[in-house]
């Protein structure tokens, strides 16, 4: 549950918040404290990822055959996606961009992010991308929280992003309970 996630985060990451949810104000503050050159690079990379994601969007289509039969497909976004961003030795704002931006472009209503790290780069990138649901949690616990939901963490329809062996194992075990992108591990 949330108490276990919070205890884990406090023990290993020195968390001082009362929740694993990172307030939007903290993300915005981190975004404002990013180095100017980093912000420029982030904005340029984000624009490129967004442009490519738009090009990849499948299109809805409908066709009526000569006998009056209608065939086609309707493309709709998922309601929610949980993006896992590893928080090990180095911050990975690129992982944040590559998981969050395609979901935003697709029109996913609720984009959730989990990262055990609390680097300025990760938090600032989330703020710059307009992430509203950022959770300071990691490992198999974060994957389980996304798969089932908790009092604080909403359930995700699909979980995306790489992780360590525990994250990969959790995604493998929970595939079918929740949609996953693929098992991306070390």
C-alpha cells in the first residue's frame, strides 16, 4: 500500500514529503531551476520527439463497400498510461520525454510518472512537459502501484518504460493484468 511505498522511499531516498506524490509546484520550481543550456536542449529534443510522435499516429478511417457494408477502424487513446523512469546513478530525462510525449500526443488523459530518483533534471523535465501526476517511487513497487492503483496512485491501463531486473520481472508478471510496452531490462 501507500504506507509501504512511502516508507521505502523515505528509507532509500531521504524523502521528506508526506506522500509519494510530488506536488506540481515542486515540478514547476525544478523546471525553473534547470540550467539555461539544459532547458534549450530539452525544448529542442522535446519538439523533435513530439513531431515524430505525431507522424507515428495511426489514423481512423471508414470505407463503404459496393454492397453498403461499412469497414474501418476508429483510433482512440488510452485513458491512462504509467511511465516508469529509472532513477539510478544518472538522471534520464530522455526516458521521461520518450514515454510521456507520445502519450500526450496520442491524447492520453492521465499520464502518470514514477521515478525513484529526485534529480533536478528529472523533476524539471516533468515540470517542463506539464506532467501533473509524478510519483517518487520505484522498482517492482511502482509497477504494482500502477497495475492495481492505491489510495494515492491511480491505476494505469498501460505501463511503459525501462527498468532494472525487478522492474522487468514485475512487468512480466503483471502483463495481462495491465498492458505493458515490452519487457525492457538490463
